[in-house]
């Protein structure tokens, strides 16, 4: 074991510590592939659940990349508390530098006694410019693809074409005089709709507790918004949206028992796609996968595709950290 610091001729790698807070967040803000999920105020909200093993990489004492992570025994995960992960860095970095940084990262983890890295890739739509260096590195290192999820995504710069079913749902919403409000009122949505529905249908709970989502919304008011649907001032449906520069993502979507008769979720998403986020490049409905990506909830997918959403993938890899040797002699 080392003193949590590794130097090679170019890069110095260190575990994150609170003194790096400002440097970390500034790098994420200025990166090509960082989102608010990589801000320390987001990563650290559930620090009691994860053993943080995040890493910051320096060149000439200047932060050049960060890697949000947690550890479980001898495995490093690109953070299990985040929807996506990977190496975060500036658009100025070219491929050769990314390769060397990733190699330094793996050498560091190896020196710290870890044997495996599991990484969940950032879907392409979340980066402002091409960001597939990591995919190529996974190929070079013969990483094992352990899961592949399928996201349903609408490209908002194209005309949004709804299916007949979705159009009919919107009409029902209009007929029932539904109203959508971005009121950021999480309590009723969590307690009367979201939690009961998840318990009833999936025997599950929201990833975020009510207190957690309210805390995060206070920390990131421009990135987390709650849209609720009302009929005669009664809450009937809602969605929690995570907003990044490139993407508006439905983190939670749920309606009461009358959602089909009222058209509440169709009416809500008509508003989101055509008004609230019409100037975003993409709207991400998230996955419809079950069983670690190997099955698809066909009804849920049918509903999402009715808004014009089409599929893109998110890959999950496992790679022995010692496979950094396979990154030698790549550049001719």
C-alpha cells in the first residue's frame, strides 16, 4: 500500500479529500463530459452509504481529470450512487493524454491493492462533444461487458412526432382541464403517488428519499425540478427532472390510478417536450430494462416510444486493473 499518492513521469494521482473540493468542482464545471451529478455536493449527499474512493489526477500540480468512485473490498466502482460515471476531463485533452491518464489511474488502483474496476459509461448524449475515448480503452484492455441498458431518447431539435395513443392521451388531458406546474413540491408527489406506486408495482422504494431529493434540489435548484399535474387543484401525476446542459432526464415519473383515464402523463410530457425543454438537445426517458439489462418492460417502452423516443445504449464494464499493461505500445 502507498500513501494514497502515485507519481509517474507526467501525472500525479491522489484520492479525493475535502481540501480538493474547489479544484474538483471547477474541473467538472469546465469539462466536456461533466454534469452536476459529479459535483461533490451531489456525490457526498449519500456518503454514509458508500466508501468514497474518488480520484483526482494532476499534471504539474494542476488538476487535469477526476474519477468519481467508491470501493467495495478490492473492487473500485465508477460511483455506484451515480447514474453514470467515468473519467471527467477537458475537451482540450487529446486521445493520447486520455490513454496515459487512464493508465496512471489503473496503476494507482493496483498500487492501492485493488484488483478490479467496474465502470458505467456516460451515455453519448450527456457530453457536449465526442467522448468515446473510454469505449476504445475498454476494447484495448479486453474489458468484459457485464451489462447494457437501453435508454429511450427524444432528439428535441427534430419535430417531435407522437403516436395516436399519445395524442389521444394529450386530448384527454385537455378535456379534463389538467394543469402542469413547475412548483417543486416534492412532498405530496413522493408520499401520495411515487412511493405507493413503487411499493405496489415493484416492491421497491425511490432511489432518493424525500429528504434527500429536497436537499439536492436546494443544492442544485437549476438542475432538479419537480413538475406536478393537477386536476381541480388535486395532484394527479408528476415527474422529477434532472437537467444538464445537453439533456433533460425524467428521474421519476408516476401518476395516480386515474392516469390513463385523465391522460395525465401524456399531457405532462407533451408540455415537457414541446414547451419546458424544447430548447434542450435531448430528452431522456431513461431505461425500460429489468433483470440487469437482459429484459425490457414492453409496456413502458411502448409508452416512451409513443413520444418519438428511440433507443441508445449505456454500457457497464469490468476490467482487471492489471490490464493497464495492454495500454502500452498502443501509439505507433
